[in-house]
């Protein structure tokens, strides 16, 4: 699993809070561009992805990683709460959407649903 | 210029953030108008630029002690300078992003600019009318400031 967020606090929060035995954090990235570079090296099965980031935003990042690995499971974790953004992310290839702020339980439920538990 | 319903969006977003992210509810005082001056700046401010169908900025400003305790409530053990600055930006980003539920996707938010006491007054300065939303959380006081044309 790869965690992509420009906030260090948020990256650490997700890494610390996720408790699914089937998931292991293999890498983190600070923006979409960094994520695409690291994605090619690590080829994670699962990704949590912020949308509002410098350099390359999350929507563009989804388009890139889907081309590299079409079956990657992407959970968008973003504060952007409008329905249109959620729909756009899903249409681009994301598999789930978790709105910030979230509790630990909400994160783990979203990740479990993402991987089909 | 914001109307009362739009101010309520930010009030509700702020209450929701503290309750959900820290597990400790905040109380919000009565929002008040601040005209043509830097409204309120504490030790740190996370400033979000707004563009699209509205223009302006939204910022969250808080004392360092409050940000440190917020990190602890989020089970973060590193309460150093980097994470304190990071958190103040993340709070501003979350409250602004959540406002798109009501303002729509053309309420475009920037990534946060982080200011400390040395440059906060300049960076957070607003022109026109700002609404200041006072926040009390545990023993601390902070503010969300919304200045939208």
C-alpha cells in the first residue's frame, strides 16, 4: 500500500491508523508527481490518494497510475466534499472515496471495503 | 460578501473537524465582521487561497500550544515545528475543502500557505470584509477567518 498526501501529519496518521492485516505500507509520496515516480518502482496493489497537492494533483495522478497498473485499488482521501469531485475521481479510475476529516474506524472500514472484505 | 448561510457552512465544517479529527468537540462563538485589516493572527496560520466562482481566502490561525495538543489527540508523537506547521495548513485545507459540499466544485482551493508570527500579519491580511469565527477547544482559543468576494 502506498500513501500519497502532501501533509506529513496525514501520511503518518493513515500509516499509524490502518490496522488491516492484509495491508502493509511500502511507500509514501508527497504529491502526484512523486507518487507516479515511486509507483513505478514499488507497484503497490493499494493506494490512498489526496487530491489537492502541489506539482501534480490527485486526479491527474489517478490517470497516470491506472495506465501503469490498471488493477490498482485507489482510495481517494480528500477534504473536497462536493459530489462532482467524487464522481470525477471514480470515473478516472479510483475505487473509493473517504472524506477528511475521518476517524480511525472510518479509515479502516473504507480500506476493508476497498479490498473486498 | 458572505451571507449568514454561507458563514454557517464554515462554522459547521469547523465543529465537524475538531470532533472527528481530535475526538474532542470545539465550541464556536458568534462570528463577527472585521473590515479592511488583518483580522486575527496567532502563532501560526494556514492560509487557503480561493478562486473560481468566489475570490478570497480562508485561514485558520491558532497558538502553538493548541496545535501541539491537537497533534497529541491525533496520536501523533512528533509535535515538532514541521508537524505543527503542517497541521495548521491541514486544518485550513480540510475546512475549506469541506465547504465545497455547499459551494460546489467551482469553489477552487489552493494548497495551504503556512505563516508564523513573523509574517502572518502580511500573509493573512485581507481586503474588504472578513468574518471571524472564534473557536474554543479545550483551554485554547483559535479562529477561522473567511474573506470571500
